[in-house]
């Protein structure tokens, strides 16, 4: 159920470089069964997972054969469609595996693989060319926060990523403060809301007010079952991008079932 905003919350699990394809099959099966037993309604809260590339075919086959409603996508894609780019994975290949989403510009890609805002923008274009919904990740470091305040860096990253994006595009934005990722120190719901509101303002300015109102903005960074409800109570936070806790079946299913904690 979309609630007053019309936006269906999205709980996304970024597995990073964890779980091989056999472990992935076991995990997705258990996740689907656990959510089924709990009576989870996927129209009320969408669930997506982001396994390593080598798992995707197995995950797709399982989800399609057993008709699970869990969505999935890649953790990255090439800005190019095909050709001599050793080690890269095309959006065309992700689309051929029925991926709905693709993560773009995660802070680990930006910092360990030197992805600039220009590269991120080119990857967003590549995703849209292949009808994948880009989940555009933005976020400031602790130093950025000190120097520029809470929303300046994420807003600039999003503005750059949206260069040339058609106004009515379906995208998702993930606000992931770098200082909160894997640190156990999540942002407060108020901090997440402040930046999410600024990001939504930018979407209205650069795309359109309608797209801004329809676009889901996720929070990511040390999300757990114990803190998810606080984030989802905020009017501009429409879900979570979960790292470590997405690898723990009990934690992740409990995060997906956040409405039980909210009491809604
Ligand atoms: P953690 O949930 O482990 O902090 O990771 C967040 C993240 O990077 C998700 O993309």
C-alpha cells in the first residue's frame, strides 16, 4: 500500500561481495519462505536484492521458476553497451536477466574504483537505455559533513548524476552517508529526513514536481531491524538500502516487515 505519498516503500539488500551463487539460492529461498510465512504483501513494501554478478542467473532462474515477488538487480553496470571493456558488465546483460534495478555510484565504487560524478551520470544513461531503474547512490564523508554541512555534497552528486535524464524517468535515489556505512553509527532519522527533503527539492527543480513526488528516496548506512522504523516514519524517506543486515535472514526479513515496528 502506497500510503499518503503514493510511494511504495522499497527495502533493498546490497550484498556487496558476499554469498556465491549456491549460497544465494539458499538465501533467496529462505527469504521468500520467511516472508510468505509472515504474510508479507509485496505491494505494500517492495523487496529487492543486489547479489554479485555471478549469482544473478541463478537468482533469476529461482525467482522466475518459483514465482517469488522479490526483485533484483546488479550492484554496478558499465557505461558502455558492449565491446572491448574487459571485466565490465553491460546493462543489456542485466536487462536480459530480467533485472529491474541497478545500483549506481555506491560510495565503495566512488572511492575504491575512482568513479567520478561524470562516470556515474554516464552509467545512469546506460541504465535508462536498457530500461533498468537506476538506484543512484549519493552521500557525504565525515570530512564533507564538517566542511559543507549535511546536504551540499549529496545534492551536488545527484545534480551531476541527473545530467541529461528525461524529466519523467523512473529512478530511485539512495542517500548513504559514507560515515554511516558499515560503521554501526547510523544517521538519525532527522538527519536522513533533512537530506532526503533537499534531494527531493532538487528532483523537483531538475526533473519535474511530479517526478519528485513519485521518486523513492532511500536511506542507507547501518540500517538494522532496531532502527528501521524511525527512518520510515519520516515523510521523505521511502525505504532503505541495507548492507550488512541484508545478509542476515532474520534481520533482513524484520527490516522488510518494518510496518510491524511502526505499528501501521
Ligand atoms: P551497511 O548497512 O552495512 O552500513 O551498508 C550500507 C550500504 O552501503 C548499502 O549499500
